[in-house]
């Protein structure tokens, strides 16, 4: 369904923007801030939201974008399947004065962009929006992935580990920066060089630490500071895997420590295969053991639950081996 653009009267009043710390959250925040330049921007991530860590920053003057639903916020803008408030929660939220926009758009930023399209000057963002959409919805081709264009690199510089850098990026975008200006900023350039080097190291790590079991590529990034998105693993696995499970974080990690996050798993469909997306609802894996897990059917995650990683992996592999009954959409 096409998103109907809002009029000025329909936009809730907000003075704080709380966004996810990825490319989608960045552009979602940039769109909302283009509409309301004096709003404060804060970056967080789904697990921190779901754990209640951000509760003190969420009230009716807060707009949430690309994050799990929070009933205390004023404006909820999102597109994650598992985040959609059910009818009862949506009704209670509206009755309490909240405004909800949930649509299955390719990115939450796209939803914000379409909602504010008639009343906001954001031409400088328009050219970058297709990349934001593609990155967030598995729309990157293998060729594009391998070419690793600067905007794909930019996406990898986005991190919850460095909120100050995220605010720097949103500041540039709020100042009207085009892709060219953004990518030529000296701070950004330094980060781009870092992530290009990191990808080389991460790929070596993928090659040495990935096992394909029954067409599920299980990649172990845990107990290392390295990270990877799903594309790196599914590109490596090629035709041998329909999905991947990336384990990351530390057994002694904490949600409150961005440099030592807790042990977690991310699941991604192999979007490089012709029918790679849409066959299985991987969010059932992400929510099977962790009630705070979730995301999209094709990209989601959760935290490792007691008794521990091996038991969690065994449970998911069991579900996966029954995928045509348990995960099929
Ligand atoms: Mn998103």
C-alpha cells in the first residue's frame, strides 16, 4: 500500500528522535530532523530498547524510528515485522495520545520520508534513499556487494559503539549534505578506510570460522571484536546455503557495554539466491528462545539464552531441519 503523505497538522509534536544505529536509523533520524531541525537525536539499538535500558529517554515528545515499539513514545515509525504492535497495544497507544505509523516498507527511513514528503525539504536525501532501502531489505545484488560502493561502506561505519560519530553523520545530513559531501567529509573518509580494511579481515575470519550445516551457514564471530553483516557470509556461502546464522558478542558481555556486547545471534536469508528471500520466516528462530528477539523475516536477531550457545544452536538447527513445517511462510 502506498504511504499517504501527512499534512503539518497530522505530524505529532516531538522534540527527541530515538533511532537505530544503522544506515536505516541514520536516515530515518535525518528525515525526521529535516522536518524538525531543533529536535535532539539519540541513537540506540533494538536489544537496548527491549531490555528497558532506554526507558528514561522515551516519553510523548519522543519519535522512535527503526526500533522496537515502546508504548510511552509519542510517534512510532517502523517497518520490522516483529515490532508491529498488536491491535490491543495499538488501540491503547492511540487512546493514550500516541501516533503509530507501521508499514512493511523496505526501510523505516523510507516510511518517514514518504510520510513527510509533502511538508519537508529533503531533496539532498532522495538519491541516497534507494541504497538505504536496498541495504535494509536484502536488495543488494552480488555484483553491488562485491563492488562495495562508498555508500555500502558508509553503512558499515554506522555503529551503536560510537553514538558521537552517528550524531556527526546526522549533523552532516541535517546540514543538507549530499552523498558527495558526506563521503568527502574527513571524519567519514577515515571511517570508510577502516571498514574497507575490516572487511578484508572479516572475510578471512568468515572463511576460517563458518560451517555449513544442512544449507545453514553458521559463522562464529563470538569472542572477537570483528563484525559482519549477513551479506559477507551469504556471499561467501554462495549456492551452498539458504540462510546464515552469525554468532557475535562475548560470553561475559553486557548490553550496557557497547565494546563488549552480550553473546547474540543474527539470522539472514541468502538474498543472493533467486528465491533466497521470502521462503522462511527466520524471525521464528530469533524469537524461539529469546522473547526479546525479533526483526524481519529475512533479517533478525536475538541474545543467546541459558543454558548457553551450544544448546541454543542445537535448538535452531532442529527447527531449521524442520524448516518446511516450522519456518515456511
Ligand atoms: Mn530498518
